[in-house]
């Protein structure tokens, strides 16, 4: 039988994993939206670049990646 502290640890790990999966799903949604184009969209718009930047910021904020020291602000 599991000890209560083991159950608490497993619950915490599951909660963290669920948060990470939700973040990754949001990143995929942002990237997919950045690659989609509509017929009324303005030509030359930096949509993919903006989506990539936002996806990167989401990953950083969630702690799923570490910032590179060589990157600028």
C-alpha cells in the first residue's frame, strides 16, 4: 500500500505534467494560428514571426525551456 506522502508526491507530479501539457497545447495552437492565412489578411504581415515569438515566450514563462544567454531582449 502507498504511503500518504508518496500519493502527495505523485499528485504533485501529475499536476505539474498536466500544466506542461496545457502549455504545450497552447504553444501548438499559437504556432498553427501563425501559419494559417486568411483571404482578407494583409500581405507581408509578420504573422509567423509573431507566433514563434509568442510560443517562445509561453515556453519560457512555463519554465519548459531556459533562456539563452546570447539572446537579446
